[in-house]
C-alpha cells in the first residue's frame, strides 16, 4: 500500500513546488527593473559624416547601468562621454557603462553624454528618425526612436531654439 501512496502524495507536492516556482518567476518578471527612455533625439549629420550622436533621458527606478547600444543606422553604437581636457573637448567610450542611479533621470545631451553612432550607413536627415536599442545590465533592452533635429541643434525637434549669439560661431 505504501508504494501506491507515495506517488499519490508526491504528485501534489511536486505540483505545489512547480506552482510555487512558476509563481516566483512571474513575480520576478513583474518586479524586473525597467528603464524609462524619454525625449530621444539626434542631430542631423552632413552628407560626408561617418558618425552621429543620439540623445535621450533615461530613468531607472531600481537603478541600472547602460552597457551599450546598437542601431540599424550604423555599424557600431557606443556610449560616449565628452570631457574637457584643458581647452580641448574630447570624447571617450564609457568602458564600464553609464550608471543610472535609482529614480534619478540621466540626460544624454550635446557636450555631455551621448550614444555615438559610428560608421553611419546613411546621413541622419532632419525630420527623420533613427532607431536605437539600449542594453542594460539588469533591465530588458529598450528600443528608442530618436527624432532627428537640425545639424547642430541644441535640443530635440520642436524645443525652443537657443537665443542667437551675434559674433559667436556655433560649430
Ligand atoms: Cu562620441
């Protein structure tokens, strides 16, 4: 009789264990960190340019790290930072990724952080869009559609234009 009872008992226990682990997975998914991406935009590029930059504001409620990016618009996409080296502005790839502190928006913008599109397949045209996938250490990848503003624009398309500064040449 015992040999019959054991499997009969084991089945509900197994089902219970499986149920618990499935529920655990669902709960883990519901709590999986997500990164919010707002205001994605890019600057149009001259016809001869081989690189372009994409900007976006990222907010990770739980904290995360932007590890890298990819785009169908270029061969490579890298997370870059502009820094002043004396009077010279340089940029470098953030090798360890870009930390996103919990709940604190991090804005990629001109003269600062940006996604650099290296080896553009075609120039970025004003009025168009460019797709970029952002990859994070913890969260699922986030696909953004960046709207392309004018060459040298200071902000996303539709944003207020910066005041003209007579005598100052903008790059
Ligand atoms: Cu760059």
